[in-house]
C-alpha cells in the first residue's frame, strides 16, 4: 500500500517537474520530444528494465557486503589487540579518504594494467556475473564497509557497558555477547543511518558507468546518445531514481517505527508506538536522525 502510494506521488512529482522545465526553459532551437520521456516511464524497454534490476541487485549485495565488513572493522577498531586496530584504522582511513570514482578506476583498470589482478567472471547457478559487475559489487561493498564501521561502532558504544559485564559473569564468550546482547540493542542506533546509506547506495551505483556496467544511469546515457533525446531521457532517469529512493524511504520509515517500539523514540498512540514518518524523513529531521546526524555519511 505504502509503496504504491509512494510510487504514484514520486511519478507525479517527476512528471510535473518535466512539464514545468519543458514549458519554462525549452524555447530555443531544441525540439522537445516528450514521447521519449513518457515511454521510458510507462513502457520501459527491456534495457531499462534490466538496468533497473541491475541497480537494485548491485545495491542490495554491495550494501550487505558493506555491513558485514563494517561489523568486522568496527570490532577490529575497538579490539585490545593492536594489530587488529591498526588494520581496521588503515582500512577506514584509505576508503573514507579517497573518492569512490578513483577506487573504481584503480581497482578495476589500474590493477589489470599493472598485471597484478584481473577480475574474473563469476557463475552462481544460472546467473553469470560479468567481471565488471563483480568488481563493481566488491568495490562498492568495500567502500561502504569503511562508512558502516563508524556507524556500527557508534551503535555498539551506545549499549550500556554493564550489560557486557553481566554477560561475562554468566560465562558468555565475546562472540556470544556481541551476537546475543550488544548487536541486537545496537541495531536501534545502527538502522537509521544504515537506511540512509542504502538510499545513497542506490544512487552511487551510477558511478559504475566508469567501468562500463549497464546499470540504470548508463542504460539511459547510451539511449540518449543514440536518440539525441538527452533532456527527455535524463529526466526519465531522474524520475526512476526518485521512485527507488522514495519507495525505500517508506520501507525504512516502517522498519524504524517497528524498532522504536517500547523506546523513548517511539511514542505510544492509539495505533501503537510511532517512529519517524515519511514526511519527517523527506522534509525534516526526526529525533533518531538528529542523534545519528554525526554518524557515517559520505
């Protein structure tokens, strides 16, 4: 229900923006062909559908990889064993301190040019993952892990240390304490910025055009080059990205409201505890976002 409503509103907003810009700004020699815009939205070609699916698939897998790496990097940064701290700090320093575009070019083209490493194709059952797609997923995931490390670390530090001491007194190991006690509670702090990171990942996949991955943006870019309808097709691409991020905004809002039950951030009402709504997510700042505003972010 909420996804359908969000889709309709985002689509309407994109269409109105297209019409307004067309009427206001296109008065020169450029002849606007609105059919390219409407067809890309209501009758997308197989290439656009494939690009959309590839964008979603890459985003989900890369974000999952980033979360896993972020958890390990956060625990490494908080470890008492100094080599673990050193490795984690260097990893975070490098991938937070260099542009993602440079990382993509270096790890995909640079390593191959130097003869150090060439990305292989991966076959998982009936799915063939091309080398550039595999490289894009890994590089995006590793880059994301450096940001997730700080988010996860902040979430872990938000848990009362007394609970860790209590778990030790019960004979739990460090791994059991993290899995059963700390991380479930830290999730309430981690999820809001994690959701924002995934929203950003959906858009960041457009940078994979530099390694010739035909995700959503590259698909539209190639189509614009062939048809010379750059204005219309780029406007349609913007609407598709707006749809993706808007739908995810509703999903994220629902997840946060569920996690906020029984906490100060979820005020009880007739329909139960309430978390940040989609309006505050898109047009304002909720309490959870305000607390997490200094955590992560690119």
